[in-house]
């Protein structure tokens, strides 16, 4: 039952929303480690290629939301306000997970086990004061997606990463420096999600 709920929350969280709020990961160390994992997967099955998260787009999502032309400006302002209230932290990435077509690495604050959840609740509350409802994603599972194999190849690809679930490899860490509001659709030829607004945290 718990797995079913988690799965629904995950799928509901990621699909059907036009935008997301996230911590961008620009650590070359994390990028290199993810590249190694992706190369290993690619060796198992060439079909993986089109499902990989780009190394330049690695992030930990904070929340998801649906915006239209009317609400987009308010969302940019809300993000800047939300950024003022957030706590910075170094975040460790370790432990692979797999759910509903997502292969991800769990993310943990090094400073306080509840920090990422508190930040998420704070962002949600700030957006609410601007009249913008974010996702119903619950429970919040902070993670960095490595690949999303949702689609026709899901069954074929999913079991090929199952041995990663027992892989103790460390995936590095990064510092939360900012929070971003991004659109899901990466334009053809671009390397990263379009950034609508970014708020830098005072360190
Ligand atoms: C945009 O979204 C808001 C909030 O969901 C809604 O009230 C509004 O009618 C939408 N506007 C358009 C132009 O779709």
C-alpha cells in the first residue's frame, strides 16, 4: 500500500506540471559520478540514452507547479521571496532508488535531517501567499534523477538498473546556493531547462 501511494505521489508529482522549483547541481564531481553511472547503464542497453537526465541539468526538485501566462509573473516574484527564507546546506547524494520509471539518488542535508523538508514547506507556503498552489507531492522524497525511463521501453530498461539499488557508491555532495524556477520543456538544442527566475541564498 505504501509503495502504491509513493508511486502515485511520484508520478503525480512529475507529470502534468509545466514547471518545477529546484536546487541546481553544478558540482563537477557529482556530474562525473553520474556520467560513470550513465555509461554503465548505456553499456547494458543503448536504449537508455534518450532517457538520461543531462549532466548540465542535474538538480534536486523542491516542488512542482502548473503555470499559465497569467500566473507566471507572480511565480517569479514568489520564487524570489521564497529564496529569502531558505536555509543553505551541503547536501549529500547517496543510495539509489527506483520508482515508477525513475532512477534516482537520495539527497540528504548534512546540517539537519529535516532541512530539505522545511525548505520545501516554506517554499510551498510562500507560493500559497501569492495564490499559487504547488503539487500534492507527499511524502517529499528529496532526490536527484539520473534517468527517467517512463515510456515504451520502461519494462525493458527498469530491471537493468535493479543491481544499482544495492550499489553503495557515493555520488558526491553539493552546496545549496540558489533556488530556481524552471520549465520542464528543454528547447531542442539547449542543454538545460529554461530558467525563469533564480534566487541566491545568503550564505
Ligand atoms: C491561469 O491559472 C489560474 C490559476 O490556476 C486560473 O485561475 C486562471 O484562470 C488561468 N488563466 C488562464 C488564462 O488560463
